[in-house]
C-alpha cells in the first residue's frame, strides 16, 4: 500500500506527522554534510550529536552512510502507541469503540509500550485479540512488542483503520 494515501482522523494527525518528521529527521541527521551545517549554526549541539552518532553507530563506508536506528525506532513506536490509545480513550469516540476488537488491540499495545515494551496482562485474556494479521494471545505475556511484534509504520495503519471506524460511527449516530 502507498503510505502517502494513508488517511487518519484529525485526532491522530499530530501522531502521524510526528512519525513522518522523525523519519525525515533520521534521514537528514545521518548525513555528514547536514551534520556539519547543523553544527555550524548550532555549535552547542555537538555533544548531543556525538552521543546520537555513537548510539546509532553512524559510519561512512565508501560512498555509503550506515547506521542502526533500531533503538530510536523502538522509542518512537512506544510513544506513538501510548499517544494513539490515550487520544482515542479520551475522545468522543471512546464510548462507541471501547468494546471493539481494534480498541482492545490498541489498548494492549499501549499498555505494553508503557510497561517496558513488553506485553503485560494483569489478568488473562478471555480470547485472542486480533487486528489485521496480528494476533495477541496470553502466551505473549512478557514478550517484546516493538519491533518484534509491531512497528511505528504499522501503528499508522492501525490509526487509519480506527479512523475508518470513527467515520462509520459518526455516520451512524
């Protein structure tokens, strides 16, 4: 699917935009020429940039720039999962969606993101919870969520699917 065609409800737009900014930012900050210009304008950021470069193992190998942004992708995924559910939970759509499978799925992902990036069930699930081809079962308690089970891009698609339900609920009411 073409990511540019993914539409989300206005409630989720700030989360989607933050993800897009993050992806663009990773691309730019990994470019040595960008870093030089950035430091020319912001010399006080040298320590922060050095720390980032070390954390992502940024290196130039021939004509290629290589790094591992996995840790930062996990961070943005966790923040997005928490924001996605919290926005939904406190929206006017909460009452019409809180019994749906997709709402329960988003809640479990959010709780895991907030509990050290691991599935956390304070009581066993009555049945598996599914969204798309992702299924959450009791046996997953304690397992890592991001990036093993989900990722930030999938969260954008989850927001899009929830947005479709919100649109339907609005038409019905």
